[in-house]
């Protein structure tokens, strides 16, 4: 696939997002969090996860006013917060553009779960739930993904956005990026019926290590609509990078509804009196 086609795929994905905006009025849940801060968090998440690339223009004040049904003061303050943090540069006539300073800094020790248990759980969850594939294609890896996976500039990866449901109700949304050589062996229909971890194994790739980060975020418009929650609702966020013996092969951002999902770990006391993950 050419870079031009990849860019078209990215543009189509963003068009899909615009078309999928939630119908629920922003702020209807009467959260104590100020509206400007909720918009700031949503935009910041978009910057940090690569939805908005360095140099790309964010929605204007007028667009934010229309999308979230807020005042200009609220929209302006959300953008000002991003500017004060150094994530964007604002200039009259050019709008608000993502700053090079926004490139995520990778660091800190990841939370590591027992790989045997993790792999088994991923496969079991995949078989006990249903999946809807919203987006599927081959695109240039976003900056964050390229950094985490140590990819070459503008390298092509398979990207898919899926929602997983249990008993007919959604509980997670995942955005996955897989090396092109592996992705070409996986179809959209495969992703709707077979756990991705099983598909990667079927391609002949053996996962030997996983780095995991756990945090929290707020649901943007599209994620909220697809998970059936209010915009800016709190979500559990897991980021995982899967490796074979010497390279990253698979990156995923997972968003979970906290009312439908729990992440549990068992800690065991060692001989040095310190608690660590129990890998048994």
C-alpha cells in the first residue's frame, strides 16, 4: 500500500469518527468537573494517542462550541489549557496546532502481569464475547505507535477499531496496530470471530513479552457513543505492546467501562518482605 493510500485511510477513519458523534448533550450528566477541563482532557488524549499528529490543526473554537454545545469562553479555555501545557501552539489565522513538544516521552517501569495468565485470559475473553469491527485498514503508524514499536518513519501497519460486548452490552473498545507482514494474514472477518492474539499466533509469531501500562482517561465523543456512555465518562485505559523474541509486533490501546470490567492482580510477599506480582 502506498503512503497516499494510507493517508486516505487515516482521513476516512477521521470522517468515520465525525459521523459517529454521540447524540447525548455534553455535560448532561451534571459532573462536577468543569466543562472546559473535560474538553481539555478529551483533546489531550487525542494528542497523546496520536489521533492528532504533530503539526495537525485541532478543532477551532467554533467547532468545539458546535460539537459540545458550550460557550466560546469554555472552548477557548480548553485550548488555552493545552497551550499552557506546551502541547499546542496557537496563532491567529492558523488555528491551534499540535506542538513538537507533544511527542510522548516513553519512560517508567511498566506494570507487568504474568505472561502465561495474560495470554490465556486474552484468548478466553475473546471466545466468550462478541466483537463489532468499526474500522479496518492499513495506515501509516501514528507517532506514538511508531515510537513504542520502534518502527521506521511512515511505516505501514494494520489498524483496527473494535468493540467487545458481553450479553449484548459493550464493555471495551480497542484500537490495535499490527506489523504489516502479520496484518496481511488477518482479514476483517477474522477479527470479528477470532481473538487477535490467536490470529497472531496462527501467523507463526510467538509472543514472549508484553509491556503494559494502566491509567485512566475520559471518553471522547466517538468512544462514548460506541461504549454506550456519556461523553467525558471515566474509563480504565490499558496500553499493551507485545513482542516476539526481538521486536514489537502488536500495539493496542484498550478502553474499558469501569462498571463492566475489573482488572485484578495478586501480590505475594517475598523473602525480602516486599510485595511483588504473584506469577503462579
